[in-house]
């Protein structure tokens, strides 16, 4: 990189706490922008990147038991 800085990211599975019972499962999506934000106070400068994390829990629709037809 231009700044000669290494950035390390630790993988965190956000779906661990999601209630995915009933089928469908869980998806986790991390979106990181490549446009940095700079805060400069003169003697110190900070650089950050925006990140958005979205968890989606997909549940199957509840099954409705069929009612048998009655004849009179």
C-alpha cells in the first residue's frame, strides 16, 4: 500500500446468535467502501473506512395443517 501499513481483520460470524430454526439459514454480508474518511487536527490525522454489516435470517413460512372436508 501507499502508506506501508498492514491492516488485519478478524472474521466474526454474526449469524451465530441468529435464530435460524425452521429452515432457510442465515446469511452474513460485509460491505466495506474503498473511499477513506480523513480527520486532521494538525498534529494528528485519523483515517477510517466505512463498513456496513447486514445479517439476514430466512425462515420458512409456517405450515398450516389442512382441515379435512366434512360432508353432511
